[in-house]
């Protein structure tokens, strides 16, 4: 069956850029709504165990709120997701300085305040019947070298699988790390916190970080720590434990090193579920890392679709990505992209019921 896709204009930004959403509805009535601001996911509506359609994604009432929001809700950050220590890295002996935009002003986060997540992407329905967003990043943008053409292609199936294919190409050696920063609440957005969600992560190791959340370069076992999700457990079970990663992040905000990484090969990264709604999402990716962020600083964000601002821990992000600060960590898989190469990574969210 051909997916039903609606393209709807939602006004303009101050600079005159038009805001569009694309709503993809499958044969079962389940839908995904995407926005050209940050190539973002603004809604995923799937059935719960009773068959009730439930929006399981945090998002804002006013689409303009997606510009410059602290949580980076639902969007594609870039040119490099997560943190780069002191905003510095070198390629072929040449050092580059990126903008510094973490709260303490010391590091680079998610591509900078003017990064991909806060740009209007060009959207279209392509020949494959998918929604494809394109963004052209100029040489020197936020400090990054080289012109970069980035693409985010979304496919929604009748089996309630959302597949995001991320591509990029450059005319000069640069670094690239794209993901999607969607926040899930499987009870439905606005229906309380996610501490009662079950999580399993397919990772024996995680990345310790400093108190400024910069990875140290160590790859550490999760065994006998609160970071162990090799067996399914409640997110809230250990979240208040006296453990450096949890104290520094005010909850989970760390990257796990996914098992069996092989460049370009998709495999399972995580499973998230909630007993109350019966909704489950399995996450698959080609990426080496999975950043779990339990919405520890959501309070004060723009008004949500539910009519109120979300509070801390009301959503969990599962960001499939390159390992944080990998441009400065020789033992991490390289995030360098060179002319003639194609960056291509896949993230898949498969929804079902328990």
C-alpha cells in the first residue's frame, strides 16, 4: 500500500522561512508527523494494548518553539551530536575551533546553537514515497570545515516501523555525527514520568565521563554498576544511586558502547516498554553508541502538546550515534568524513504491544 502523506504549512519564522509538517499515516491508522525545523519528529501515534491511539513523543504546542529549545526535542542535531571537549579537534594536523555552547561555556554540544537542529531543512516526498529532508551546511558554519550536504530520510511502514536513514557528503575532510533526539513517553506525552518504563540496552560497556560530561576515553564494563541494562529493568530503579555518571548528570545522560559493532551493519540497540500502556519500541541501528538521556533538565521547556511544560524525567531519549568526543579519542571509531565518501547511518524504531 502507498503511504498516505499530508504536507501542511504552519506559518513562517521571523526570517520568512515557511514551516511545514508531513503526516504519514499507515494502513492501520498509526501515524508519524515530521517537521522541517531540524528535520524533526513531532508526533508518533501508535495503538496501546487496548487499541487506543497514543502519541508517545514529547513535542510542543507551537511549532516555532522548536527553534532554540534546550531539550532539542525530536530533531536531528549536527554537524556533530553530543559533546566535543573544548570545541576543539584536529584533522590531518590542522586544528579547528568550534563554538562553545554548553551551559558552562566550556564545550561544544549538538553542533552549536545555530546547528542543524535549529535550521529549516528542505523537505520533499521522494520517489520512494518517503519524506526526505536536506540541509546544506556551509564551510566554517559553527567552526566546522568543509561544505556538507546532509539528508534525513524517514520511512513509515504498515508494521509501525519508523526508519531514519542519515546521509552526508563533504568537499573537505570534516567530522560528522548525526542522530535523532526524539523523547519517548510510552504512556503518552504529558502523562507523567518515564521512571516506570522498562529498558534493556544491548551493551556490555559504557563510557565514563568527567563531571562536565566529557567522555574520558575509557570503555568500562556495566557489570555491577547502575549502568547495567543488559537485563531489562525499570529506568527509575537505580537512577538516584550514588554513582558518578548519575550524580553528574542528575540521572542517566551517558553513552553505551553497543555490542557487535560492525560499520554499516544494523543490529538491535535497545528495547523500551511500559506495562501500563503495553506499548513497546525496539531500537535498531548501524551506529556504535547509544546515548540514554532521561530528560533530567526538561523542566522549563516550551509548552508541550499536552498544554503544559514538561517536567524533568517526563521523556527518555535513545540517541543512536557516534561515540561522544570521538574526534579527540583515537580509540573510538572515527567520525571523520572525507571527499568522495558517503556518511550513511540507519536508526529504526519498531513499535508493538506487550
